[in-house]
């Protein structure tokens, strides 16, 4: 496979460039008989959309999704579901002047080296706009997981710069423009982002995703561990530079007796008394909440002057204009949720054939 | 695919349980004409082997590899390379008494839920013994990368508990039993591990891998980003709970102007003046050193008494005897190197067909 | 994978129903730097288009292709190439009255059993309309094969009913509406088809494809033999019930001394003196013409009254109206060529990484 | 994937050369909890074994299988099942003298062109010995299909040279050494094979496989049609040059009204009144018997002198000594059955996730 597809049984293939005609996705392997309409997709795309607030890009895109196939009389048929979103507010003029320059932190240089040419307009495939297809596919995954298992997937901005959420109140997440579950810290984050923008700079942060009510047994033992696939899924989101599960990197300083989650019985079910494992043991879900985090680097496009080189190998300076999010976290939240949902639905389907007696 | 295979063009499939007859691996897709002999594999397996020192398990395994296919007159033929290592020092007696108990931190419970039964002896597939096959396959990958591109892959223990390497001297790594590149800190790490073992406990840590001399262009733009595949590869190693690239999680507190690596020209080559990106931009290698880190949780098997539940749902206590590494980092180093090598060789092959003009 | 994708390195994913909004294809893995424009695709689609003559369906479709992604300044960029063809002349009225009936020879019953529901309009995914995407992707494959290796892929109708081409004159193929390389027999075929239509019936036939100038070495030794992949590719075309290579089924009555193609040297090249093998030995191309044949069953949609059953399990009679090709061969020719091209380009790319010394 | 693996959910990977140390297979994706012991595998291998009669090779191999992993207390655990068969009666002496010659009809030349070198001993991977792994994996597939669905897979020699079975009596198949279901014709076939051997020549033939009691719904609609995957599976068997389903190539001369199988109701079940389709409509099983045929070319290894070329490009003559089957059909029967079983079990598993309501 050439890298634009993801999944084993529930498979999405995304296509489209930031400044091309459209972006889209084909979802193959969705079981037949699921109620699905464009609104189910649209509501997730609206959460990812640009132009939502003063902390995001000012590009105006309606991001109106159209389902082109795979649905008949309101239900999925088992056929591939093709979805398209046209690019409407494309302005490539800002890219003309820098088309010979490699933007630091961007994929310009690496695409040029890989392919011998590149579409310099708006990052093309490297643009976060590619994630429209992920969110659209993820909306279907979420719907299946919710209807079948009442799995709920909740993402939020946990940190922006040095500001970290001190409490996690899910009801607050969509009440502020940074999607922080702590309303006090949300204000600080927002202010920090606005300041960074004013200085022509950008900020990094951390997004956390919790998946509740995941049944035990999802994940394959060796290479396709549930956490391994989550790590790939999240690391494949533009600007992500790290992923951790449960206590993650903090485990380096823990003792085994501290880190191991003791088993107990609650309400007749086998549970753990704490959740350092983040809901995954040996690569397989254990029924506790799945907790994953990813770090999002500060947006590479900044107005500040940077040193670079042009495609002829000459030193140059660059200021990256255009319309960019000064911090990617708020809009990365629905993308991260989508990727978690896609991994879970794929493993949920795979797990249906694990036991001989249940077949 | 059922999860025991890894790679797209250079594909390995591992098999075998910790307390079964043997463990092994089949490598399919190795180009024909590579000089390969058992010693090439053995030297890497010897680095992974147990019973090496007082900080590792006392199980005695020669881990003598036998190549069963794919080589003719000292060269690979393009056919699958099957390699086997027999388990010789198997002692399952310690597992009889706990076969009805779920060991905290282990995959016992999740395997039971997934499969409805489990091989309780020594962790079976969840055991680190499965990584014999990865290291054997990785040895081939390393050889290809070295002979063709002079790529060198160097792993080491960066942190154990609260002890962190303060300097990185590659020449020191194999001079101490914890594989720490800082000889002073190595002693502290060793002492800490011995103490943890005495207390019936275990320690976590961090392993870092550097890949030098990787050509630009490796990695696919969207889902199969080089860092995404590295993240999956490393997260699939037993006990790993987090992966980061370059500055990783530290990027959360950085500004774009700090994090972006400016381009420059050195010796006629386009380079970056620093390497916060860890050698990867937009999912594709940029020619700088690739730097990845993974956190290894403290060994789950500890002698200390823990609360648990048996397979009938009754509360119980458990002390996990057997022969275990009190800190997994030293032996995780060659495994991490192998996984990095396997990702790189697969993407190196994939990249051979990226440009029309070069075909 | 869920079955709508094909290929390993050059991967197409088709989507869309016969009576839906559009049909399309995403091609992932096309090398960067290939000159490609919509006309390159359109000329192949025009050969597959309906409404071309009195021996094909009367549905009128322009089949105008639009490339939505993957091209920049006239060249492929390495990104997925998304292509769409809108359905314009959709008339589902004929299907309303038979929506509860299972058409004999069609996939109605099997889709219903597989999915529990079905889109009854025009066969949906089972329609030959799905092959629009294959032909579009195949056009790219053909272009690569031609530009790089001067591979030429020529398909034609070899047999319709009991009329068999007696001579093979490639220049004649596109000179008659049945695409027969023998102009005399072409007239007989045409007449037979018209007669069958008049009687409310349909005719089967055989399509042959020759690939000239294929270099030796394409194909993998065991499961992904070149002929195995060709067999799958052709058998996946609607209505195909058999595939053979070279002498094919006639080999059953041959002696080894007759069937083996002796090697010789012609113009300094190793060649065979005849080509019973159809250009493939041990699953790998040998440099001779690749010759494959497929049998196309008579069109299942016929006006004659047939016995059937409705979805409630009651016996019924059915006459299948609508617009159908009375013989599928003429329009199956470009589809068969496309599938052969897709297999060849995929194996051509795969073969680029076979030899260590050439990497 | 590099071509030595087959299947999507039930995946086998074969390895090993004809004259190497051993041949083997890894089966990944077998559901946990299936009773499995070595005898289940051995009985199928015994049917494939050489040295069984005067119409097969005189190589003596016990073909004793050893299961190395994946079984615990008599049941599959969900882990990969590794099986090995050592090569015991290897005699490579006959190949020394012809190691520079390309045997007509064999893969010598194509392997040399693909890989730049080759293991000339006994055909290496191109040898029918590779099919040991297929038969071993197929034995597991058969067991699952039988225990869960009472699917029975019956293969037999339908034709040898010009001798065709006139009646199909399954009870007769294993009563004669050519595995022909017609005892009278069996004698003629046997005689013909013995005659061919005496003349230093070989014979082709046709093998048919019937799968009874296959539930409707297996197969995916577009590329992974059940018949497409069967075609690939059978065409990947050494020496096979054609595959057909149901009436196969005879459909070319049929009318739609003849070929379409009318639906009816028998014992409350929807059935067809005849089975020209061979049990597959639109790529999906319809509940009727699945009927597939493959043509096996006459054995390429013959004693008669043939014209060839050596690896230096010089004309030469060759007589292929060694121990060969003068007709491959009898021993191809269990291999064909295995491949059919492998395709069916894979699609049976895939079909478990087709309907939302049943998940």
C-alpha cells in the first residue's frame, strides 16, 4: 500500500491537496445496515473547521461534505463510502513568492527530495487539510462504536505552552475555544495563543483522548497491539512528535509495585484499582478507560523571519504569510478523536473473529 | 493480517511462545544477493540474550540461531529466510501455582478475555522472548542499511528510574551492563537496579535510538509517515508505553521560532542548523540523525505481594516468581535498534519507486 | 482490506454505484513526475463507454472524467490521484417493478444474503459501471508501462458464441464494433449479437489480451505469481468465469515434450522458440508475449421470461428490462486491458527491489 | 507483502526450498479454541506425499510434520501456528551437471533474470515441495470449515491427457492412484501415465474441486470476489495454467437463457434449479456447490532431450534426470483442495463482519 490508506477491515483512503479542487476519503469495509446521513459526518467536520475563532486560521471553508456512494435509503450497503469536500476559499497567492524556498519545520524540503518536485501551494498533502477525510471517516467509526458498545471518545487540549489543565471537566471542553476541560486554564491558554500570534510566533501543546467503555479484548498481541496502532494513528497526524499511553513517560521513574494496576472486582466485573496502564495490557484493551496523549509541536508557519535555503541551495530568509493556526491543539482535538475511533473500530471488527466458539 | 507480521516490502512474521519448543521468524522480501551467514544474526542475538549479567534474568539460553531457508552459497536468494531458535532452558514449574491468577501489569487477563483461554507459561507470546525474531530480522535489516547507505543505528539506555545519562559517548554503551552512554551514570543505574531487585521490585527507564546517515526521502506522506511507523514499531515492543521523536514532548512548551530547525548549507549539502525535528519533517527523513525515544515501564513481574483476582473472579494475592529482568532497558536496547532498522529498511525499499524518472 | 482495493505498490480503490451520483477511483502509489492529463484517461474511458453501437447498451453516458487530486503543473506528485465520473443518464424506473425479485445470474440474491439489504438499482456495485474506475486507473498504468518499457497491451474479442477469430490482425480490432481482430468473423459476431438481442437473449464469448515487450523478471515466486495475479484480476471483472494463460486448458492433452518451450538465442537474447507458456514460467515473466484469455458469460439481463423467487421466498417470473449489452465482450476488452496493465505495473514496481546489487 | 503470504484474516506464510533443510509454514489468524493436533495435519500431508505409487516421483519423504507453536493443551491459542517438515531424502547430485542450463518449462531462466542468481537444486522455491506448507495450513482450514459449517471439499483428477472421467463417484477417488472418481477411466489414466514415463515424457490433466455446503454470502463484491480469489489461489499452484468456475469456458457458446440458473424454493430454501454458475454469483457464494477446475500442464521435467541455452547464452541440449511425477494431477488434488479451503476460511471469517445488525 502506498501510504494513503489506514486500517485492516475498516479502511479509509484519503486524497486531495490543501489548494487543490477538493479533499476526500473513501471508507471501505463499513458493515451494511448502519443508519448514516450527511449530518452525522457534518457535525464532526464542523468541529474541525477553520475560521472558528481568533485562535485558528482565518481561512473560510464551509467544509460541506457530500456522500457520493455507499448509502441506500439511509443505510450503509457494505459498499465503499466516498465522501468529498470541495475547497472553496483557496488563496495560493501567498505561496507564489516563497515557492523556491524551503519553509523550516515544513515538509517542503523532504517532499522535494523524495519526489523531485512538489506542489508548493499550502502544503498540499502535508497540510492539516488532509485531515478532513480522517474526521469524516472517524465520524462513521464513532457512530458504530457508540451504537454497538456505547463507547465514547473524548478529546481535549491538556496543555498549551506551559499552561496545563489542572482539572478535567468534560462538560467544559466545547465551552471554550481552546477545547480545554479546565475553564480557568482555558483562558490562560487562549491569551497565550493570542500573544504568540501577535509576536508572529506559535505555540505547542498536548492533546489527550479518553475512550470510555471499551470492551476488553481489542488489540492483537504482537505488532498490531492496540497501543502500537494508536501510536501510529496519532503520530501520523501532522505536527505530532510524541505519543504516550496511560502514565506514559512518567513510568520511567516508577517502581513496578507502583505502576502495576492491581486487579479487583467491582460490581461483579474484573477491574483494576487504578489505571496507570491507560486501559491496555500486553497490547490488548482491559476494559478500563483508554487514555492516550500526543504532543503537538508549535505551528511551523510563523511570520517571524527565519533562515533557510532555496531549492538551488542558496541561503535565504523567509517569513511565512498565509492563514495559519497559531496553536494547532484546538483543531487537532477532533482529528485525534477520529484517529482513536478508527483504530478502535478496526480492532473491534478484527476481534470478532478471535474465538472459535463464538464464530 | 493477523498481527504477527510487520512491514510492507521487507516483511517479518514472528512465531513461538516463551515456554514452547522454539521461537522463530520468517523474513520475506529480502533482496537477493546479500551476503548473509548465521554469524551476522548471532551477534545481534547475543546482545539480546538473557543471563548476561546481574541486572538481567537468570534464565540460561544459548539462543543459537539456525537459518533454515533463503540462503544459497552464502547469499540470499530472494526467498523467505526462516530462522529458528530453540528454547532450551524452559522451567514452567513456577507458573503452575499461579496459572489461575491474573498477574498485574501482564497480559494474562486481556489474553483470557480475548481468546477465552491462554497459555499461562511464561507469558507465551506476550513474553519478551518473542523479540528474538525481531532482533534476528533486524540484523538483516541493519546489514542492508549499512552496506548500502552506511546507516548506523545506535541504541542505549538514557534513563533508569531517576538516573539520566548526562552525556552521550557511544563508545561507552557496550562497556557497561546497563548500556548507558555515560559511564558515571551507568554505575548509578546498575546500583539502582540491583537495589530494586533486592526489594522484590523493578524499575522503568528510557531507551533512545539514533540512526545516522539516513538519506532524505524515506517515509510516506500521510498514514505511513516514517515517524508514525517508528512509533508503531517501538510501541509494539513489550512494556513500552510512549514514543517520541526529536524534542518530543518538550515541544509542548516551545515556540515555533524555537522549534523550527533553520536550513543551511554545509559542505554543499542542505542541512539544518539544529535537530529538534529528530530527522523527520512531514513524515519523511530530512538527512539529519533520526532520534527516537521510548519509555519502558518497570517490569511487571515482581516478587512483592500484589492484589489480584483469579480466573473465577475471586480476590487473591500473588507473588510473581520466575526469572525476570528487574529493569528491561538494557536488553530492550537491541530490540529497539532492530525495530528502527526494520522500519528504515522497509521505507528505504519503498522509496526506490517514488520517482518516475529514476525508475 | 475490504475488497475495493487492488495492488500492492500501485493501488487503486474504486467506489460508486451504477445508479448513484458518480463512480470513481483513487490511485495511490503512482510515481511522481509522470506527465498526466485528463485526456490520457479520457481516451481509454471512451473505449469503454456505453452507447457506442448497436451491440451495446443504449444508456447514454458521456463518462467525462475529472481528476481531483495528485497532479500539479501537468505532472503526478506522488500523491493519490482521485478521479470522478458523474452518472448522468440514470433511469432507475425499470428497477422499481423488480426490486423484490432476484434476477437469475445476477448478484441480487447473494448481496441480499451477505448484507441483509441491497441497492437494487442497476446492480449497484455489481454493475459493469464499476469498471469505469478500473479503466481510468489502467490508463495511468498503461502510460507508465509504455513510456518506461514500451510495453503494449492489446485486447480483443476472440470468440462470440460459436464464432472464433481465425486470424489475429491487431490493426483490425478497433475497425469493427465487436473488437474482433478478424474482420470476416467480426461481421458474423455482430450479426449473432444482433440476433440474440432480437430474441431477448444474450451471448457469451472470449476476450484475449496480449502484452508485448514485457521484460523478464516480473512476478513473485509463490502466491503472487504473475499469472496468479492476472487470474485474480481478470476473474474479478463482472461476468468472467474462467481465465487461462498461454495454451491454457489445451495443455491437459499435451505431452511435456510438446508443451515445454525450448530456449534459443535470437539477436543475442535468450528467447523461446514457441510460446505455450504464454510468457510466464514459474510465475515470472520470461520476456515473451504474455497471453491471457478470459471467458465472459452471456449477459445475465435478458428480456426472456425466467423463473425466479422473490425476497419473501415466493416463486415468480421475471423479464429484465433496462438497457444492457447483449454481449459483454466488446466493452470488456478495454477493461481486461486495464486489469492486465494494473497487474503489470504493480509487479514492475515490485521487481525494482528484487536485487541487492541494483539497489 | 513479498509474495510468500496468502490470506487476509487467516494468513499463511510458506518458506523453504526443495533441497534445503526443511519446508514450513506459519499460520497466523487461526481463531483460538480449535482442537488441533499433529495428526490432523499429518493425514493431509500423507495424501500429498511423494513415493506413493508408480505414477509419482520416487523421492522418499516421510513428510512428518511438527507443530512448533500456537497450540496449548490441544487447542489453538490465537497465536501463530508454526509447522515444519524436514527434508530427508535430498539428492542434489542430479542437478550439479545441469546447474548452468535452463530447463525448458521451468523457472530457472526467470529466477535467474529476476534475482541475478538462483538455487539450482530441485527447483528450490518453484518446486512442488513448497506446497507442503499449503497442505498443512489447508488442513486447519478444512477442519474449521467442517466443524463450523459442515463444508466438505472434494478434489479429484477429472482428466489426464485425452482421458476424461465420465462419471463422478466421490467414493472412488481415493481407491485409485490417479484420484479419478471414475474407476474405469482411472485405469486408462494410470496406463497413459506409465506409458508417458516410459517414453521419458509427461502428461497434463485437469483437477476439479467441489465444495459442498458453503453458506451464501462468502466473497467480497469487487476485487476480492470469491471466484477471483479462488482463481489466484489455484493459479498459484505450480504448473497450473488455467482456472474456471462452473461451466467456465463453455459459457462462451451459451445463451443467457441457457446459462442463467433459475431460482426456486427447495425445502424452504432459496436454491437454483441448476448450477452453471458454480455456486458463485457476483463474486459471492449462493449456497450451491462451488465447482472449480484447474488445468495442470504436463510435468516440465522430462528425460527426452530438449533444446536449451546455458547461463552464458550458448545453445545446449538437456535431459532432465531426477525423480519426478510423470503427471502432476494425482498429487495436485490435495494441494488444490487446500487452496480452496484456505480461500473459503478466509472469506468465511471476513464475512463475519459484513452486517451491522449481526455484530
